[in-house]
C-alpha cells in the first residue's frame, strides 16, 4: 500500500474509538473510587457489607418499635418461630427482651440507633451500631443462615 492508495479517513470510526477510550478511563476511575470509598467508609470493598448492615438496621428498628416478638424472628431469621418455640429454648424470647432492655448496657429500650460500620469475618459480617447516642453494640450477621448474634470482640475501623 502506498500513500496514493491509502484508505479514506473515517471520522465516525475515529470519534467512536476516542469515545470508547475516554469512557473506559472514566469507568476505571469510577470502579477504583467505588472500591476505595466503600473500604474507607467502613462498609467493605464495593460496599459489599450493606445487605448485612441493612438486616441489622431492620432488627434495631423493630426493637426501637418495641416489637420484640418480630425482632426475635429477625434475630433467628425465622419469622415463623412461634410455630416451634422449643427450637429456641436455650435463648428464649423473655431473655432476648431482657437483653435488649433492662439487662443491656444502655439499661432500657432502644430509643435511637445508628449503624456505623462493618467488617467481614470468617462466618459473616460484624456490624457496629451506636445505641441511644453513646453505647456501642456489635452484632454478627451469619452469611450461612442469616441469623444475627452478639459479637464478643471490639470492632474498630481500619485494618
């Protein structure tokens, strides 16, 4: 091929290639920002822990409304728990109610809460919340069966 029989310049093709290149760069920057922002804000890479945080938030809002029977079902991921209460005889509804009211660190029912951040662990996601403005509460959401349990360790932001 010589210069005299070179292909015709296709403006649309060049524009399309330029737009694809710019779009790819913008998409790459957006993915990096989304990844880093999720980690820095404490919600996991790509905000992957948000479903577990939402589940804990649902539990806490039900406790705030003082619907302890429904919250007990959310805690065990079993809305029909009343059909078979013998399955949960080790941790009864009465004990559950006491743990979130009189026997709690905040010594009363939940008046307000805020889900702060979360971290993944071997079994699920540990979610830290602040109860009644000042008391920290850490709950563990199990990925295997969707149950929620008390988390015995102190959860902090960062690595």
